[in-house]
C-alpha cells in the first residue's frame, strides 16, 4: 500500500485470475468511467508492437465499486482486469532453476516455495497495470482540480538518447511511435536497436523522463514526507527500476554551486527561476517550477540467450535459456506507468495540503 490521504492497494499476480487496484481517499463527485481508466491501460498493455512482448491481453478494466451514476462516491474504488493469455507450462519446467536477473530465488527462499512463480508472480511487470488503474484516477483528479499535466517519454534506450526537443514536441510525439520517444528521429533509431538486440536474444535498458507542469508551490513535507523522496520511493517500486534522479541529478556533481543554483526573478507578480536544476523541488517541497525527474530501467531480465544458473533440486550448475514471451526492453511500456506513479504521489500530497476539496463539482 502506498499513500497517506490517497491510498493505493494492489493485488494479483502475472498468471493468476486477475490484477487489480483499490484506491481509497478519492474525493466524491469526480466524473469517472471505465473508459477513463481503459484509455490509460491501453498505453501499457502488451502485444501492441514488435518492440514489446507478444503476450496478448485485452486488459479490459472493470470498476467494481466506488463509482455510482458516473461519479466517484468517496468510497474505495476497486478496479480489476482479468488475465487471459497466460501459458504457465514453461514456468513449471524451470521452477527449480532460478532465472538470472529475476526474483525467483529470493522469493522462493523468503516465502518457503509457496509463492506463485508463474510468469514472475507478484514480481512481474504485469502488476504495474494496477499502478495505471490508480494513476488514471489521480491524473483526472489533478487535471480537473489543479490543471496539472504529466508527460513522460523514453528519453534513452540502449544508449540512444533523444536530441534536443521541447516539452510540447514530446507531448505530441511520445504516443505516436512504438518506443514512446519524444522525437521521430530518436524513435526510429531506438526501434532499430531494439529489433537488433532482440534478434541476438538479448535486451536493453533505458531512461524514462517525466515532467509535471502547473504543480502548485507547497506540496511535500520536509525530511521523511518530502515530495522527491515519495516520488523516488514509488518509482523504485516499479519492477526493473534501478535509479532515480531529479533536475540536474548526478550531473550536478560536476557543477559548481554558482552553476547549479537556480536564480530567482519576477515573472510578473510570480517568483520564478531562470533554470530548473532543482527539478521543481527544494527542501522536499514543490517550488512552483515543473517537477522534472528521470527513472533508470535495467535491461529486461528474460532473454533468449543461454545463461548459467543452478538446479536447486540436483545441486548442480546448469545452463538455462528462458522460455516464454518477453519484452526486449521494458522502457516503452513503462512510460505510462511512470506517469501514473507521479500522478498518485502528487494527488496524495495535494490532498494532504488541502489543495483538493473532499467533494468535486459542487
């Protein structure tokens, strides 16, 4: 469970009956339909292109509670999708040979072998559908009450990094190409690299950048309730994430204080900064500038190349080729997931700060 005022509880496993979410704390009166959730889920569902897994799931959402006559009631919103295109036979065969890069071994030891290991079970990237269900509600809530817009895109895949672009260009291009890149040129180069690596039985990692605009000043609490720590915590809960940086991030270690500090100026009656090296957050509190951060994803762990592992039953070292249908990179499908995680954290903090009323539309 994550959140303080807007709480998200997720459930389900990769090859179980369903995957779902319970979102508690959403104000009453928000206009909400299954179509609002579905449009977001469609952005991350599998089987849409050659650069993603060929597992085909409709991911048709069902809202089971918390919405009545097209409006949220203030009660917990329960949403779910059913798993249909699942083939668990290959996972039965490799249950005693943990896959390199996966949580198979640690899960087996921690849970005494009682965990659902099919398709990675609870550790699968499929659970991020739950994040998107909750995030769809949070995005609509933020947009309607505060005018917040959240835009994420594949900044880099396999070492290919998008060149110069504006946020408007990124918003226009990101969902019009298979790699979710901010420019058509980067999209084409990324796609070529992904196809090349898939042909070699290998995979790629990358970076998703996320920018939230119109975020009001004052979200976040100092120290342990800071806005950036909560964003980082949620981002690191997304499978395959290995790093997070805000604003100038690690590049700030190579700058001087004079270079890295964001100088203030009056933009009309509003105090603004000429640069945004802080990524929109100072002292754990939003400063009114766009929230800008990047999330690093490791290469997809399931690859069609021979790797060394161990056979826990025989006690011998063996070779393994991971069977099944897998993403050659998780980055494109992670873009809407990062957006959703961002929305959930921002909406939670806005509710904490009293910037979103308990009843919408009155």
